[in-house]
């Protein structure tokens, strides 16, 4: 009913708008007065976490994209090797797992069969499994050694939005917690990231307030057949997520690529007026990647692409090559996906509406896939 949708036309719109709160709620109670993490709910004893020598993340779809981003954070903050794998592929290749492996299963619903089978397989090999889940008491957390709940609230639209942002928060918390427990990251550094995380809900809110031009752009592209998405580093999974949203909602051909791969093949796809969305890393810190992606934008534009550039405020280098420029607030590199994903959600939702598609219930899809 309209009341359930809180005045929005679709649950998806409501859930996109709820993201700042969902993010803040997922942080709530998990940081103590001194700015360190208190994840008592993670019932894997610190002694066990100190013995871990590898992290493996399993998930499907959007949750898998959260896992891809988590890999950057986990390896950076813990110096533990981290693999991410589609849950549906995982157990069929006889993965190397033992008691020193921490497996993280990410699932909004907690009922995804592929993810459940992957975690069962991991536990049979003696690995500890930590679930990151949005649904209290669902099967995946029940069958795991521990669970860190995302507090996104019920997500009704088939296309995942607020669950994704809270999965990212939970992944950052786990990465920092592992760093804290294992002593690879010291108090001050953890506190600095926690401070940045605490302000990220406000940054998401800020993005939400500037989406009208993105909606307008989406409507103007309603008759297109293909949209490509490029990103690099943590922007690469963001590009994959943008493409997945567009497939699910707009039923358009959409593909995400690592920008560095362009010249190894995908650049052949570029033709006159093809919309290409580019997620640009911050010019600060990792400026090498920034400069490389700016030359990618130049290259594709020279071949006729219509460039839709998502870039940090103050990044002037992209301006001459952006046919459409979407600004996002300045954030630390690892947290940028939290703000960069939001315009892509809005873009896909508006394109779906413009194409007359059912936004909350896309054809052929189910909210949770309970068969393998
Ligand atoms: C996201 O928009 C999709 N509907 C889908 O990829 C989803 O993320 C995937 O099926 C995993 O679901 P889960 O998080 O409930 O396990």
C-alpha cells in the first residue's frame, strides 16, 4: 500500500532514501566512548581470530560486490590475504580451507541457497564462519559460528540498495575489528577511520539531495540499448554494481569493467554516443589511479562515447572530458563506494520507470533465491 511505501511510489525509492539512517543504525552501539570497536556479538574468541591466516568471502549478486570491496579493506587494515568468491562457484572447485580460515558469508536475506551451501562446505572443512546478514534468525546466521547483523531494516524491493550500503559498513567494521584484535592497526588509525565512517551517513544524505540531474539524465537515455560502467580499485565493484542494477531494473545490456582492462578488449565496444559511466577515484592519495582513469575517459570520449563521470567535489581534471558530471563528497578512498553507488541506484531506478518497468518486482527475479 501507499502507506507502507511511506509516500514514495516504490519501495526501492523509499529504501534508497533510508540509506543514511540504515548506515547510522548499523554503526550504532558498535563503537565505545574511546572510539574503539566493541563487536561483542562476534562470538568468535579473539584468541581464534588471532590465529586466522586467511579470509574468504562468499556471497552472490550485490552482496558479492560488497565482498569485493571488503577485500580491499581487509587486506589493507589486517594484512591478511583475502579471497572473494561467488558462492555458487565456491564449493565446486575444492577450495583450500582449514581451521585457520575465516569465512565471511554476506547475505541480505540469510536464505540464499548458494551462500548457505558454501558456508556449510566451509564448516565441514573446519573453518569458522562469520555471517553478515540483514534478517534476524534466518538460516545463514543460524548455521554460522557468529553473526554481525546489518541494521538496514526490512528491504522489500528486489533490487538491493540499503542492504548493500550496510553490508559495506559491516565489512569495514569486521576489517577494523580484525586489525584491532590482531594488533596490525593501532588505536589512532582505527579511530580516524571510525570518525570517517561516522560522518558517512551525512555524506550519503548530501548525495541524495543532488540527484535530480541524474534522474533527468536517466530519462534521456531510456531508449538506449547498452550502458557501460568503468571503475578502478574499489570503484571497480561499484561499476559492477551499477551494471547489475541496470540489468535487473531497466532490462538493458549493461557491463562493468575494470578501467585498466579497457585497452585489453572492451574499448572495441566504444562507439558514437554510447553512454559510459566512469567512477573516478579521488585525486588525493591514490593520484596515480586518478590520472590513469582520466586518460581512460579521454580515450573513450575521443572515440565518441557519451561520458557520465562520477567524481569527487573539487576534482577539476575530469571537467573537460565529462559530458555529464555527477559530484560526490570527498571521502577516504576505501569508503568512496558508500557515496559513489548511490547515483547508480537512482540512475537505474529512474531508467526502469522511464521504460515502464515494474521497479520493485523486476521480471524473472525473486527477492531471495532459495534454490541452487
Ligand atoms: C540485488 O539487487 C539482487 N537482487 C541480488 O543480486 C542479491 O543481492 C543476491 O541474490 C543475494 O541475495 P542475499 O543478499 O539475500 O543473499
